């Protein structure tokens, strides 16, 4: 049962993070746009994501929006949307920070060689920004993996919810929470190790 | 010898302000094909801003800069093409740290000139050999010394076959023992007839290599002339006091 819960947790986190990365990239580009309307949309988006709890965001999407529009979506879909938007908001700030952390001299050097603005962004700035971002992005991934446990309240039998279910039948609180905790821990530990290898491989420092 | 036909850069009424602070207060200047012009002057006098206006890294507040008769304007459709002909070497090298030395040289030719990779590599290897760094082609920039980085940066700019090279204090960030190797490369380039504008604090280089010296102070060209004129017979009081300070040290 717990492994079923774990696989749902991983599925939820995996799908959400893929969407979150895409949302994050576009939102960060909007945030750095010359167009004040796009910048405003990004600012409002990030402010709402930051300013409200994930739990409220999940309820709002699953019950609030579906109720208003009179549509039904699955709990998995609602959970994915909430987690994607939530992580996307934070990631957009991480990406923006990474891009702005690249030495302005890099852009100048590229432009002085005749590279266009977009060639400069994609060939020179983004590859360096990614390297700068890796630790913070991995950090956000870890947070989102654990945040799947919060979103379980809308009715998703992921790892934490499965733990609760087992305890309801067995009353073995101590053992179950140790095992559940260990499962999260191992997943995140593996991710961190992997990230550290990648980080080292692409590092530009001495 | 100097006529309008070989004017490479034409600068008219150039002014540049950052906020309320006016850095360049009206500069008129022609730079001729094949000429080596050194720009000297106190810190904050506007030398670097002047240089950066030539390839439009800074947009003039007023006035015009033309290269080969083409207006350098950030919003012009052909600004990227115009910049291809104007190489620039920076104080802090600004090599692309995520690319090998060779790729630093080939990225612009392959992206801009649609040069094949093989040809671009060949050109790049020739240039690296010229600056004495053929053995560093596969190295990453971080493994190079400051002097080596700057020589790669010069080769990178040359890879676009520019008709004009701008140098923004190319030796100011170097340890003293590495200044010579960079100046040697620049000297060689000047000897081959490259048009060069060099902002520098290396008075020995300016005196020896340049055809003309511009002394910029407080946002204007306070004095200009041959190295002999400016260094040995300065007319302007500010030039005299500046030279006294730098040559004494």
C-alpha cells in the first residue's frame, strides 16, 4: 500500500515539476520583458502564489473554480495544476535571479561580436544562468515533492494519505510515520546526490 | 594622406548622459582606416564611454557615430551586422566561460557568417596560433591566466574579420608580468595595418604604437595630436598635469 502511495507521490511530483519548469521559464521571461503588461502579470502571479498557502490554492482550484464553472476534474488533475502553478511561481523567480546574475559583460561581449539579442540570450546567457540556478531549482524540486503531501487533502491517496489509512486500521503510528518519513527522505536524498553530480559536471568555477 | 575617403569612424556632436550626469559633452572625431588611435585621460573622464559609443554598447544621448558611413543605432535593423565589423576587447576579457577556447572563437562566425564548423575551426586555430595559444584550443577559459584570457579575447574578436578593433583598457586587469604579452599581440596587429582605438593607461604603448593620441578630460577631447605632440609638447594645462602625474608614478 505504501509503495502505491509512493508511486502516486512521484507521479504527482514528476508531472507537476515538468509543467512547473515550463511555467517558470515563461513566467520569468514575462518578468524580464520590456512590455509592462507582461511584467505586471508575472508580478501578480508570483505575489499570489507567494502570498497564499498551497492548501488554499489546492482547495480553490479543486472546489472553487470547478464549482464556479460547473465542471468536474479529477483530484489528480487539480493537484497537478495547484502544484505546477505553485512551483512555477517560485521557479520563475529562481530563473529570473539566475539570468540576472550572469555578468552583464557576457551580453556586451556577445553583442559586440554581432550576435543578435536572442542569440545572445539562448547561446550565452541561458546556459550560464542554468548553472547558477541548479542548486535553487533542486531545492524547489525537493519542496514540491514534499508539498504533494499537503495536496493529499483534496482526496489523493499518495504516500502520506496512505500512511494515515494504514494507521487508521493498525494504530501503528510510530512505525508507519518512520517508514513514510524514510521514503520521502530517500527519494529526496537520491535527487540531491544526482543534482550534486550534475552540478559538479557543469560547474564553471575553479 | 588623410582624406574623407578613408574615414572609418565619423563621430559628430557625441553626448552621453547617465541620468543627470553628463559623461560626454560633445565629441567630434574622425578615425581613419589603418590608423591607431590611443585614448588617454583621467579615470571617469569618459574614455570608456566614448569607446562604447562607437559600437553602440552605449546609446548616445545626442550626436551620431557612423562606421563606414552607417549610423550606429541600437534600434537599427542592421545593428548586428554593423557590429560584426567592429571587434571589441574588454578590460575583464568577458570570455564565455561555458565554452572551450576554440568555441569562444567560432561561435560568432558560425552563427553570424554561416561559416561551416570546419572552416570556422581552421580560422580559429590560425588565430590562436597567432596569439601563441594553439595548444589551449580545447581548454576552458577558467584554466587560463589573465594574459592568456585577454589574448584569446583578441583572437575571438579577430575571428569575425573586423575592419576596426576597439580596446577598452585591455591590460588594466592584468598582473604586471602579463601586460607585455598582450601589448605584443596588439603591437603586431597595429603593424599589420588594423584600424584600432585603444583606451589605455599604458603610456609607453600609446607613445610607441599610436598614430594619434586623444586626451579626453571631463567629457571632451581636451587635446589631440601625434604622440610626440601630446607627450613631449602638451599645450593644454590639464594634459600637462595629467602626464606629470602618470609619468612620475
